[in-house]
């Protein structure tokens, strides 16, 4: 699970054996926020994190969405999550 972005205490990761739809996991102080790459909204929160930090995580993903989508595709194939055919 490569860490792709580290900023202001947040770490943005894509799990290598993950599933569609494309999303990232944003960690901060022991909490994990799963953020959808198409909507930039939190879809799952594990642990305790303030609403303010959830919004900051969503904005961090939105600012870096193009880069993160490219990285998702490198790890998982096309945007739908289906593997590319040779």
C-alpha cells in the first residue's frame, strides 16, 4: 500500500489489493477516511476524527484527484476497476 501524499499530518494511500470503485484511504492520527475518487466524498470512516479533518481529507483528495486516479489505474487497471486486456 504505497503512500502517495503526505501533507499536514494526512497520509493518502491506495491499497494494492483493493476493489472498485476507485478510492483512497486517508489516514490521520489513527483514523482512516475512505474517499471516493469520483465524488471526493468520504464514504467510510474508521476511528475518531473531527468533521473538520474529514472535510480537509476530502479537499486534499479533490486537489490531487487527477494524480490519484492515474495511480489507481496503475495499480488496478482501468477506472472501473476491471483489468485491462493485453
